C-alpha cells in the first residue's frame, strides 16, 4: 500500500522523439496518482533534437530542459541535476514508448515500502513484446547482467534497462560519482550503486516496440559498456573525492600561472603559491 502525499519527478531523456513523446507523456497514470494525493513533475531533457520533440513535450505539460552536448548520459545527468528538493522519488524512462509509464506505481512501491533504495525495471523478468528486442540485444543483456551479478553481487536481471526508480536520498548520493556521457550510463549507475552499498532490486515490466529509429550502436556502445564495467571493478567513492581535489588544484595552478603572466610576481610569491598547491 502506497503512502499518500508524495512527489515523483520523472526524467525523460530524448533525442528526436517527436513521434513518440506525446504518447509517452499521456500514458502516465495521473488519475491513480491523484487518488493517492501524489504529485508528479515531468521533465523532458531534449538532447539537441532537430525535430519538434521539445515543442510537443511542452504542449503535453512537461518542463523541457535542453542539453546541447550529445549523449544519453549527458542528457540524463542534466535532468537528474534539475530534480527539486521536495521530490521523494525519481523515475527515469526512455522517450521512445518502449517502456510503459503506467507501470510507474509498480516501480515505486518497493521504494515507498522501505524495501530498497533503487528499483530497476526488468524486461527479462517481465513481458517482451515480439520484435521489440533482437537476439543480439538479448544475448548482450544476459551476458552483462550475469557479469554484474557475479562480480558486483547485485541482485538484478536487466542491467541495460532504461527504466529506473530511486529514492531521492539515494540519487543525491549517486549523482556526484557519475561521469558517463553515452549509453554506458546505465552500467555506470548500477556498478557504482553496488560499490556505494545501495539496496538495488528488479521488478518485472513490459517492453514494447519502440517508435522511431534506435540510436544505439551495438558494437561501439557495447564496447563502451564493457569498458565501464571493467573500469568500475576497482572504483570506490574516495576516487571521486581525489579526482575533485586534483581538479581544484589544477584550476588554482592555471589561475596562478595566468596571474603571473600578466603581473610580475613579488619576490617569493611564486614559491608560496606552489607550496599552497601541494597542501
């Protein structure tokens, strides 16, 4: 039983989804949510589309954010960073109508009951409509899911899904550690959630034939997904903090060097600045 009075923010990353986005936005169970006195905010992240995706999304009540740098990871992270502070749960799904918005309550229930921190919608456990997932995609998904279960000890069955739900607190912890720009973002999220010791589980969902053309490049994106899987095997949260400190030091060094090139430094000031960077 869901508690009353909660807020869901839904992120829909899109690139040229003008044929599908209206159908996706109209399919959310607004009446069921209203009965529970739940609020829902819809955010469509337009990833520099060349069609009317953004216009159609606004017309159907969504807020639209534009991410000019191409890549699903870029679009998703931009959307996640715009989630309001009063949000209880965050949901992400693709804008091509392959995932059904009416199943959002099934995604949220384990979070609202306190069972876990993150829910993945599993196509493998659920219903895959004929023709919606090819043989190569099925084999690739099975392989990556097995590898994640074995090496990361996460009880999930579909690591390449595009349907996620988070407790807002879990997402706040996760976001600073994410840096993937493309279709490897799901692997990056799942493996880092594992290393952050989050409770991650799957629920069955349906998977339908997408509207429009797929942007996934099986070979190239598969390689990047595998690279992310391997890279994160030795990842831990301290590595993000170390990288941030290094970036700050590099920024300070550039500022000092730029200042020194404009104004001759007083005696001993350069030495003091370099000592500052080593602290």
